[in-house]
């Protein structure tokens, strides 16, 4: 199962989600990420946060969703924060879609400790959701039930 995590710039939240998901996932699961307006570069603090958590950063890059046209995902999860007034990217295609809004830690203002804490908190939130996703009884879920579970996970 391929899961595409999307946000606008594909430099922070979707990258953290891709890396965490792949770190936790069993064989047969793979995460990728993309942005509607990719920045073209992953934020160094995103990479540092992953490394501090012992998560591999090899191969992470900021890219658009056109990079997956030949091999589309099964599930698309947007991670932008609608509450902050961000416009979430739209993915066209048959993939099941869900929204797991996350505040953007790169927008947090404060000293080094405050910003670092925001990145670590975001990564912990992502880990909770990824673990809940990966624990689902996929063989027992039809498409509608899976959608309900994805929506439930968005509240964790």
C-alpha cells in the first residue's frame, strides 16, 4: 500500500510524515510525499529533527505530485492546517483521501528551544497517527470503513 502525504511546500510536515511512516511501516507499506507548490528543498530543521529521532533521511526531497503519475498512491493524506487558513493541495485520482491537519512547526516563532520543541511535538503527533494507521486491520476494512478509520485517526 502506497500512502502519499501532501502539503503545500513539501519541506516540513509531509516530509516528516513520509519519513516517520516509512520508519514504522512493515513490508508492503510505503510512504511518499509531495507538495502542490514544492519548495524544492527540505527544511534543514526537518532533517535534523528526524536524525535526532533516529529516523533515516536518505532520499527525502521536496517534489510535486506529478512525480507519482506513473505509480499513483492508494491513499492521499493532506497534512496542512486548515485552521490556520492554509489551502490544502488537491490530489486528483482514485486514491482514498483523508486530512490529518498539523500546525506548521516552521512557522513557530521563538528561541531555539521553542522552535525545536515545536518540531519534536509535530513529529510525535505524526508518530501517534502513523502507529494508529499501521495497526488497522486492513483485511477486515472495505473502502468506506477505511475512510472512517482515517478520519478517526485525524483526531488523535
